[in-house]
C-alpha cells in the first residue's frame, strides 16, 4: 500500500505542498546548504529578481551573497553593483574570493539613472549578477527589472528596507534578513516559486570556507566549523 | 589582367545629396566664364527642366525651391579617396582616375572572390549603402575599361581583340586630349576611335602630336599603361556636408551611416581599430558641437559605432541646426583581426564592454568604474578605483569590512555593545596623510557589526566600515 502510494507521488504531475517548485531555470548555489534546500532548484534563481529586505545594514546581508558572487567571478562573468550605499571595499571582496577583474560599480547621479542602469545591466546578458540599491521603487519599475533579468538571464538582487515587506512585488524570490543573537541570520522566505515557507532558515553568513578571513572575531564560529577545522588542521 | 573601371558621374552632386534622403530638387553650380552655370542636377530637378549648362538664374526661375550649391572639388577629391579606401576590400591594386573615377585591377583576385559576379554584387550593395551611383566596365586595359565606363557601356570584356571591336565604336570626345585636338579630329571627319585608327599613324602624329597615338595604343593594350596604387592616408577624417541644415538626431545618424562603411574598410585595410571617435557637428555662426565616443577596446565594427553614436546623439542637445558633419578617428591603434571564440567566453566579454560603453555615455566616464585592492596599510587607500578588466592587486588577509564609509562617521564609544581588537594602524608619515588609529570590530545594539577606530591624537571614536 505504502509502495503504491510512493509510486503515485513520483508522478511528475503531482506537486506536494511542502516541496519547493522544481524549476528548469538555472540556479546559482548559495553556498549555504540550509538555504539551498529551501530555495526552488536549490539556489539563487538566474533570470529573475531576488529581493533582499534588511532592517539594518551591517548584519551580514552581503556575506550571504559572497559565495555565489565568488563563483560567478571565477567563471570570468561580469557582475555589476549599481548605486551601492557605501564604497565596496576591494580588499575584503578579494579576500572573500571575489575576483574583481569583471566587477563593475556604477554610481548614477539620479534615481532614474540608477533604475535605467540596473535594467541595462540585467538586460545586456553580459552580467551574471546585478546588485542594486535603488530608491523610490514602484511596481512598474520593478516589473521592468524582472523582465530585464529574464531576457538577460541574470541574477538580479535588489536590496530594500524591511518596511517594504508587505508591498506587492514581481520578484521571484523575496527574503527578509534578521540578525539574531549569536551572529547568525534568520532568513525569512517571504516569497518563492512553489509555495510559502513558514519558518525562517538559520544561516551563519560567515560559515562559508572562503569567507573565513573576513569573519569579524566578534561572531562565534559554529560548532560544525570548529570540528571541520580540527579535522583538517 | 582585368581592370574594373568605376565612374561616379554624379559625384559632384552626391557629395551634397548623399547625406540625406532628399526629395526636393538639387543642383550644383560652377562659374564658367563670368556666369554661374549648372554643372549637374538630380532627377527631380531634371524632370522639372533643369539641365547641365543652364544658367543658375534660369534654373531657379524654372524650379522654385531649387537648392543650388557651389561645386566643391575638395569634397569630391575626399570622397574619391574615401571610395578608393573602401574599394581596397576588393583588391589591393586600386588607382585613382581623377576627378570621378577609380580603376581596380581585379584579374589577380577573381579566384579569391570566386568569380566576377560575386565581386560585383557586394560592390553594388556597398555603393548603394554609401549613397553613390556609378557605371562600371571591365576590360583588359585600364584606359580601355575607363573609356567604356565613360560611355556608360556596362560590359565585361576579357580579350584584347574583343576590346578593340568595342572601342572602335566610341566617340572621340571621350579621349583625354586637349579641346583643339578633339575639334581637329572632328574636322577631318574622324568621329569615332575607329576613324582615328584608320588614319595613317605618321600623319596623325605630325598633325595632333604623339599624345593621341599614345593614348589610343594604351587603350588597346599595345603600349604598357602603368598605374600607381592608391595608398590610404595615415589618418581618417571625413567631412559630409548636408544639403540643408538638419536638427534631428535621425538625420545626422543617416549622414553618419554613410561614412561608417568607409571607416570600417579603412580600419580593415590598415589592420587597425579605433578607440576614440569624434563627430563634429558644425553650426552656422556658433561654435561646433563635438561628440566624443570612447571605446573600452579598439573596435572595427561600424554597427557598434553606430549604436553608441545613436545613444550619444540621443543624449546631446544640439544648440542649432547642423550643416556639416565631420567624422574623425582620433585614436587608431593596430588591431589584429580576432578569432571568434568557439565557447561563450569571448562573446560575453565583448558584451560586457558594450554595456560599459553604453553606461558611460549616459552616466559619465567617472561614474562607472572597477575596484582593486592596493598594497597600503591605510584603509582608505587600500581600495582604489581602476579601469575594469585590469588585473587585481594582492588580496589582503586581514579582517576587513565589505563596506567602507567614504567619510569616517564620528560616534560615541558607549554605543557599542561589544568590541574586539585592537588592530593598530600607524602609517603614512611620509606623505603627510598620516594615520595613527586603533581599529576594533564592534557590535551595536541593533546587531550591526561595525569597523570602528579610536584616533590616537584625540581619543575620539569613528565608524569606518560595516561588515555587511
């Protein structure tokens, strides 16, 4: 009886509510196994917009993206940072394994130019990742970015304030990040393709091996990390 | 040997008209004696009754709204040189036949083009794209081919005997002889080249000079006719006058479109690429508008130059109408023809450069940059803007934040919940930008991790970065 139920559930036409949707779209592994398991296809979606909502800067929101960005740079693909709020600091990025040769930083003067730049970068097909910090978002502009990401097959990341969580958005993936006590991040998946996830994913943004040089000593190492280090060392 | 003669009979007109899609009547005038006379006119004008040789005043009375431009021989020469450069794509042996012709030796490269037909087809479409009309003829001797093209006989002759048959029927006034010789020939009843050839040679030489016999012998291939090859100039500067001042970007683009194939073939011929291109728009009375196009890497493709030119023009407010455009390749650098990559790498790198150029047109050159680590202990100097694609410096193994604040932010020490450190940085006494600070990684009440320092001299606290 159970075996026959299993075989029925294998049918490609059946989708179970607790599964992430299976996508044909290419994904970029995040570098965090806990997060990968909750994301459709097992990684950041290419050809779509990802929204990252942060209550406060400096909680590890960029760290979360670094393993994927490092992998993109290893493939000698371009990435663009549009209107970053501060100076992206080259020594830290290089230490995290991001090769800076094809990293493009654009500082548009006006919000309109910034939206245009992000859209062009997404649409060009040259950038595998586009990180953007954009002011005055509205649904029409967001939709343009989403379409741009689709046509350029780029991973578009839009950083926004956590206040924007209740707003409607055409982004394929929306995450809200929250800092919790021990230096880890609670990643709330607000929207993903293939169903709602009620519980946040706990991620240690500094766990990734290549990022360790960057770990602030204030953040404790996870137990897994310590044992792995003991084994290799 | 097979020579292809190209004659641009409308060249004096086309140096003006090819810059726009003209619907009105246009004529070119030149001073003959002390009167201005029409030397050539376009189809619209000739259907209205204007014909070459007519006085300009009469033509203007006949066609209201007729545009009359004085003949510009310098522009014609430039155009012919441009055409010769362009023709270099078909054969290395191109020679000028001033004022309005080109002679191409194509016999030696026919097998490369796989036949005459395959050579003439791109030539026809290329000349149409640049806005020239022409007649052509092929013959074993350069002068023979030229005489046939002058007469407008579009024939292809491979054999000398055949050429003689074709030439004997041509009128004598096609010959490049002084007017009195031509009149003299008419008076002795020699109306065609055949008639001239039937006259006794000694008598002709005595009466009209050796030059006439020499020209005829060269045309028939009895005497060698050595032509010097055209050598393209070291720089590319082309001017195109518009028949009527234009203000719209589309009209200027159309005109630029006419010049681009010449530039592309010029670069091809010299195995070079252009890195800086300048389009000067000349206005009446006020200073020129200069549009500069910079390319990340030298390029040769006209299509891409036009794309970037379109964007630049779209973003430029022209102060007045433009009467002439000048295209100048300012920086020409050697560029070997590249092998296209079988994998995707090469394609994507090229796309990235295109994106970069487009962003720079709208945002300005300084607003789009790359970053690279620099070997300096001072945090504000350890990261610098650089050209994208430059090789990165040495990565830093110390603990550094991902965001650096451009200006350190003053703060109070009691805002931090915890801090670890210090890392002392004392450096820069040699260049007057001395720093002496103790850096800590601090955490504030909201969970943000900050990179803070304490200034040695004052004991004040500053936030310098964010571990984002």
